[in-house]
C-alpha cells in the first residue's frame, strides 16, 4: 500500500469511529437498528436501479462499517460479504451485524488484495458512493471487480461523478472548477477536520488524498477486464452534500439549488460477465 493510501486508512479509521458512534452522523445506526419498520434504507438511486437482490450471493467492496451490506441482506440476499481496509470499520461491521441479528461476512483488506483474501465468485459485486476516488489504479480495480463476478453475474457501481471532484467542496456558489477532470498519478491532497456525513465532527487526521478517474477510463477499464456494459446512467443528484451549497432532496440525496445549471453529480454502471 502506498503512503497516500496508508494516510487515507488512518483517516478512515477515525471516520468509521465517528460515523458509527456519533449522534450527529448521517449514517443513523440507531435508525438502522430500530426495526421492525426500516427507518434507514439505501438511497433512491440504487433502490430504483438494483432490482431484486433476493437469493443472490453479494460481494460489497469498500463496505465501510457494513450498513449498506446489511441492508442488502435485509432486502433478501442469500449471502453478503463486505470488504474494507479499515480495521475499525470491519470490527464495527461485525458488531453491527450481531446487533442486527443478520448473518454476514466482513473481511479486512485492501481492495487490490481482495483476490488473495476472498475465494469464490458472486452473483452481484456491489460498489457504491465514495469509493474509487480513494484508489490510484482504475485498471487494477476493474480487474479485481471482474475477478469476483460469476459468469452471467452482474457488477453494479454507483458513485459521485468525477465532474464534482473538479470543484472546491467548500466554495460558495457560483462555483468554478479548480481541479483537473482528467486522471493524474499524483493524488489531490485535502485538509478537512469534518466529515461528509457529520459536519460537527472534528478529526485528528485531517489529511486525505483522492484520485480522479474520468468516466471514460472507468468504462474502458471494465470492458478491458472482460465485463459487458449494460448501461451507464448520469444523475443530477448525489448521496451527500458534496458541495457546500447543495440542497437535500428526496430519497436521501442532494442536488444543486433550483435555477443553477444542472451538472452530472453521480453516475451508475451495470455490467455483466459473459457466460
Ligand atoms: C465512503 S465509504 C464507501 C462505502 C459506503 N458507500 C458507505 O458510505 O458506507 C469508503 C470506504 O472505502 C474504504 N477504502 C478506501 N480505500 C480503500 C482501499 N484501498 N481498500 C479497501 N477499502 C478502502 C474506506 O475505509 C471506507 O470505509
């Protein structure tokens, strides 16, 4: 693991702690646990696109503390396995599964090492919201994803659109791009004390590093890894307040204020491994 990912891992350990325990965290662990009526669900975008997951074996890469992994189990998956490189997040994921009474496997490891850590293939490989910006090499990532999809199985990906990464998160509207849209080997360095899911958080590890992966490079990497793209959809919504002046809208999502030109804020890809 390079020094940038190692620093990111330190920050993710702290973020996991805050997201799992803080009352002001948008993750809402209490709502998740307070059944039987689900108060916490996946976002509208993936709920509308995923279709039924009943009876599927699912691998969730970069699962954080596993809440979405467990929501997939609640939606009827036959088995769910989550992987994340934060030991804190994985410990919490196992605890959350126990507290919720849901069977799930959680594996600690870097996504690039996943083929050495997890055996078998899956009906659905699932990756969503805030993932590939933490990864330096999109071709190697696509090979990992394709490795785990069963022949005839599906890969579903949903994340922020790289256009949003061109802007300063904290700048007031109207906004202008400050970072390149295109990929560079050197990551962009950020210093942030708070969290995307908790504006009140004050983290010790402020530094983090992100890589931009243009949509064309992501799609091409998946094709080169042997997957067949079923669709690529772009949305004017995203799952967190990615820019300071965004406004909440339905389905747990955020959008640009009314009257502002609409930009792509997230995108999804559905792909299959040929039989
Ligand atoms: C924003 S979360 C995404 C998960 C999910 N959408 C959520 O919000 O719960 C990003 C996760 O990626 C993990 N991560 C970052 N880089 C990673 C890597 N190289 N290998 C495995 N996990 C990584 C972090 O630990 C973090 O839990």
